[in-house]
C-alpha cells in the first residue's frame, strides 16, 4: 500500500510517495512522468519514510548537504538500478557529464564502453529525483540537458549546491 503527501519546496509542490519498504517516488508538480508509478489505491497520509523525506528536504532546501538518506525503495530494471547507484556516488555540489557517468557504469558492468544515450535514458526514469541526484548530470562542455522537473528547476538546484547559472550552456530552444 502506498502513502502520499505533498511537500512545499521553494521550487514548487513536490509529491512524495512511500510504501512499506521506503520512499518510492518524488516528483515536482507538472514534471515529466508525474506520479506515473503511484498506485490507484494510494492514500494521502504519513509514514516514517515520508517524515524522514520531509526532514531531508528541509535540510537540503536550507542549503545544507544532508549526509544521510531516508529509506529508499528503488524500483527499476537492473540496468537502471546500476545507473542510479552511480548517481548516488555524485557528491553534493559536484557535477558529472553523461559521458563520464557512462564510463562509470561501463566499469561497473565490466565493459570497455557504454552508450551515454542509454545511460541518459536510465537517468531520465529516476523516480527518486533529488534523493538520487540526477540533477547533477550535465551534457558535455556544461550543456544543460533534460531534467524531469524542468531545466529551470535543474539550474535552481545546481545553484543551491553552489553553481552559477552562467556556468552552463542553455539549449537554444529553451523557454520557461
């Protein structure tokens, strides 16, 4: 049984979802794949995982670097889970390119190379955004690339972690 709650962040409303095993979803309102894994019988309420997630988010949005995670129930294919495990190793305030991430995943899989596009697709399916920090992945040469919560939020998150918006190359077709 899933339990849901909303969290008001400085970047907009966030939907949090937990089940008996831990936190299993975080989406910014109107984000890509919004609530796509929430079960029909999910009920609004509270749970230990949701309480911990809200406390973690309070710390994060206060500009602190939380050194802990709430209990997570990560659900995905074995490949997606390997990519997300690599995302968890990106420290607060640091950035990794999709190419670098692909090399890390290839090494984990005992391969000489890995498609950055395949890795990017797995990154995009992350249902635990912020906790599994997919916003810390950028394109080559500082190019901003997709983020399920929108590029403006991605930049705001990176600014919160100490980066400047002017450090990044925005897509030519970007509009808020």
